[in-house]
C-alpha cells in the first residue's frame, strides 16, 4: 500500500531549507498526503514543537517518537533533524541533505555516519551528493520556484544605498560564512574596479565571518566601493537594482539566488557550484576560488550591449525548478522506502 502520511522533521534553520519544507508540505497535502511537521517555531509552522536544546532532548525525543509511530514515512531535513530522528528510532527514515559540513569540522564525522542509519538519502545538488558519497542515492533539487518581485524602483533603491544611478553596481546576497567565499567576491570587486573606477558593490547578508569581511574591505582599500547592507527583507529590490549578481561560493546546494536574479531581470555570474551550470552560459561561470575568471565574467556582462538577455536566457532554462516534477521525485522515494 503506498504511503499516505508523512512526518517532516526540520532543525533550526532559515532561508532555503525553511522555504523548501513549507513548500513541500503544501504540495504533499495538495496531493492528499497527511503531513505533520515537527520543528522549532520560526522554521516552519510546527504541528509537533521541537526545541533542539540539549536540556530538552528527552522531551524532543518523546514527542518525535510518538509522531513517528503514526507516520508511514519520516522525512528529516538536515544533520540535526536527521540525528534526532535516528535517536527517536523513526523508520523508515528519508534524509534530505541541504548543506555539507566542511571536511575539517568536528561535525564532519557525524555527517558521514548519518546515512548508514537512513533508509534513503536525498541530496539537493551534485555538490552535496559527491560530498555525501555513495549513500546519497538520489539528487532532488529543492522544489521551489522563487516567485520574487521587486517592490521599489531601481533608482529609489540605489539612492537609499548611496549609489549613483549610472554607476555599475554589483551585488552579493549571501550568508557571511567561509562557504560563500566573500574573499573571492572582494577580489572580483577589486579587479573590476581597476577597469571601472566608478563600480560599486553591495553585500547583503549577515553571519559569523562579518568581522573578517569588514577587515578585508579595509585591507583592500575598498571602503568607498563596497557597502555592507546586512540582513535585509528587501533583498529582491537590491538584486533588481544591480547590474550584476555575483555568486562566489565554494559549493552550493542551489544557489536559489541565481533563479531569483533571473526572475528579477538581473544578469548573474557564478562559480561552478550546485546547479549554476544549468542556469548560466559557460562564459558567465568560473572555477571556485578564481576571482580573476569571475571578474572576467562580470566584465562580459557589463560590456554587453544587451545585458538583460542573460537574465532572460537563465529564466528560460529554469524550468527544472518547477515544483511538480521535483515533488514527483520525492514521492517516488517515499514509495521506494515503504515497499
């Protein structure tokens, strides 16, 4: 008998994972699945409240075990959620790995060990699948078309950022974390600035590497060129006001910001991570950690007589992000683990 009830478990997270969990929940419910969500408040809209605090582990395990006993499939998203489900003896257990723990991290062992306790592992991109190894048996890009729109005119956004309407503007929207490699982004800005003195750049995001990023901006003498905008609810407005979105990541499970830029009409350049190669032409891609090659891609966009065509081409390629076939893949995994 095919599965009809799913318990989705999500740990403390924001952004893409939260969006994916909520969208997948809604899509499964629209197909007749009885979906229960177990998570902290703010990650999803939990039916089963989890705290993920060490002192609350027994309560979390009890609540999760009771919910799992009523489900045909348990689907955990992320390392913390996966291990909590394992400890709660939830079976059959499907694990979606959205991010990869760096090799030098103390958590790397826990990441490598987790798949052996799961019925099936889903990776969100080829980068993630390769990092997880042979047990990452299925790659399913998270089911989400961005559907973003700018809410303010380009000139108004630039004015609020203190950027001249005619200045070439680069934007990087990223968590300030070593994974996003802001050092490479700042190297791109430096090289483009050598050719375009009036270029300006905006970094939208927050994170543990903020102090290091600010220090490097000062060291490179880019204080008048790069603006740190912090976390913003109007990130789509900033992307739409830019001439080029730059993704400098070392690895990605997306990045969804490339699809957002395409919908907003902003050309993008990226390192060869995640599914960037499915959205961008080869001339707008560069190896990770290569600021010179990424800067050349930026210059290619800025020099093009019709740069908007790059965004249009990316949007035309984005059909693989449509929700229905991706949810089909997830449902097939559920069927496989319950046969």
